[in-house]
């Protein structure tokens, strides 16, 4: 009997089906997508080529890489953490341990801002408090060619990630990132202020999925006892830093719209919009200064 031509080798189709089975038995909701993303990264082919040629053999060294990825995924690590990047607003963002994994829900905020801006060519100054990967600010700058922005984060590692993302996206000449405590020490006026602050009440953190709880940075999740601590700070910053015609857009946690509207009012701001995400959850509050 002759030895197989490629000992240990197997086809893309076989590997894919095996992954699907493992992910489905582990009740991973995005089994197909996760299997494709991890296979594409491990085999260094794009996803389309992967599907187009299921009989192609997968090299043993790629299988080894894939096995490592699959072990991590099955232990609850999200694909974006394993691969170190995530797409947001159609743009690639690198992550690190200090950055929240950008969520599709946050695209609602980008949409709300763009709907508010009249004329994409306006020269606007944008401030992003708690910038993380820089995804909100950089998505906006990618759509507003004459806008400039500042991103602030309490973590130097997050600032480094955001600056790297700006560079790779070709937006570094219009974005600066620095470490700070929300808006402390900054001077306005800004035309737009955006923020996706930590908003999960501390007691609810333990009930989050492992993907979130064990892999997103606590500083980006934990909003204090009532989940609203950051909004109180950001509301004061907004009142101080927003120009008279400016507008601010804050992401909200589920069920927080009334409380956060109250915080805005107490800080002298006026609520000017509430935007739901794709799931129908009121996700973004628009506010401006009360003139
Ligand atoms: N949207 C995240 C979640 O619900 C939380 C991010 C945040 O607190 N800003 O998992």
C-alpha cells in the first residue's frame, strides 16, 4: 500500500465542515462566519477563494495555526480578539487589550452624526471622549474630508491603538490622540462631540457573556453603581466644550435614555434626538447646548 501523497493534509471543505460542527456544538451563534474568518486567516487566503475552491488541500502548518485559533474560540475568545482586528463602518480596526471591541450597534452613532451634518465638506472640529480603537472618530473623518478630530482615552495603550489605526487608514493628518480623563484640560469649542462611554452597571458585569466579560477591558464596560458615572462627567465636558451650534452624540446602554436625558438637562444641555439601533434599542442620544 502506498503512503498518501500528503500525509496529514486535508481539504478546505473537510476542515470547514469540521469547524462548523465544533462551533455549532459549542453553541457559537456566528458559527459560519467565525469558521470562515478563522480559516481565511490561518490559511492566508481570502474568504471568497476559500469557498470557491473547497477541494484545495490545507497545508499542515496552516492547520496547526488554525488549531490554536479554534482552541481559543472554543474557550470563549471572540474572533476579533484572536485575529487582533475588527471591521467597523467598513474599515479595518486593530484592537488591543485596552480597547473595546467595536460593535455594530455603535455604527448607529456614526449614522446619527452624519444625518445631522449639513454638507459633507464642512470643516468641523470633532472630539471623541473614550476613543478606544478610535473607531467612532475615524469612521467620521473617513466620511467628512475637511473635518479634524481629537480622541481622548484614559489608557495609553488605547491611544496607541487608535493612533495606529489612524495611520493605517490614511487619516493621521487629521486626527490626534492623547491620554486624558474625559475632557479635563481640553479647550473648545468643538462642533461635534461623540462618546461611547462605559455604561454597564457594575453589578451586571458578571452576567455579561464570556466573550465580553473576559475579553473587553473593564474600564470600557464598567459604568459604576448605576452605570451612569461617565455620563455625569461627559455631560459637564459637553456643556463646557461644545460650540453654541455644536451637537454631541452619546451611545447609551439598554434602558438608559431617560436617566441620561436627565443628566444632560441637569448639566444645562438640551436633548435633540434619540436614535435606535438595528435591533430597535434606543442607542444614541443627541444633545446640544441650551442657548
Ligand atoms: N456595548 C457594550 C456591551 O453591551 C458595552 C460597551 C459600553 O459600555 N460602552 O457589551
